[in-house]
C-alpha cells in the first residue's frame, strides 16, 4: 500500500477535509459575528430613525385654535378648517407626517393662520399642504399677520392663494424663518379681480429668512 501511495493519498485527503471544515467554521463564525453586530446596532438605529416626538397634545382633524404648549402628529392629518395661533409659545412636531387642509373645506383658508405668539414647527421631513388662500385670499400654507414663525425641516408644498401660494406675511412685525426646509409646487391663483402674485411667497412686510433649503 505504501508503495502504491494509498497511505499518502489517505493522509492528503484527511488534511484536505480538516482544512475544508476549518474554513467552513471560520465562515460560520464570521457570519455569526456580523449578525451579532447588526442586531446590536438595530435598536439604536430604530430609535434614531423612527422615534416620534409625541410630547403634549395630539393634533386631530378638529384641532383649530392652539394655545401655548406642544402638539404632535402621529399620522397625516387633514384639518376640517384652518389652524390658528394668536398668543403664547406653540410647538408642533410633524414627525414626518403631513398637516393639510381637508379637500372640500371652506374656500380661502390657510393651513395655519398666525396673529401673535411664537410658533415653531419641527417637521422631520413633514409637509404643510392643501391650503386654499387664507384670509382675504392670502397665504395658502401660512398667513402671518403678526408673531414669529420658525419651521425646521418642513416641506411647504401643494398650497395656493391669490397672494402667496405658500406663505404670506402681512405688513407689520410678522417674521418667518425656515431652516433646511423647502417651499415648492405652490401656486398663485386669480382672485377673480385679476390679482395673482407670489406663487411661493408674498412678502407685504415683516421679515422672511431662509437658512438652507
């Protein structure tokens, strides 16, 4: 057998099988380690990407007048009528959802009307949409007579109005600041008297500031 090389072939075959088993074991170990790493990261990733800020009061279709406090969306909300802020510090967390004016609601309403106070909207990519012109056909998304409005990571889109499809700021002390946000795909429509100006923004006074976006 020795001369025929049978023992040598047997030893080589045995070594080859051991090597193959070792390689398989290393692959399995590598896969297990990778899986453990991914599972270890998932909880943190999930909290970072998906955690909603549900502090305060939940906004529903019937939410209209907001007093001082914090409010949130847990899903898309189509308002039955425009939302108004007239005093106090108000914070709205959209949590990536859309706040809109319900289709077929009263004509010439803004999604949000501000006449005093301080409003901050944290969007996380959420939208303000569906406004139809606001007070005196001004400001489909926002109509600001006075007060301070700040929007962070918000998309103001799909609104219309004769003066300022997206945002209208009246003469006076109104301010509007947007950070990493967008005003796009809004429309200025005819008010019936030949007036239609400012598809995105109509500034009749006050202050308008854009930081990124």
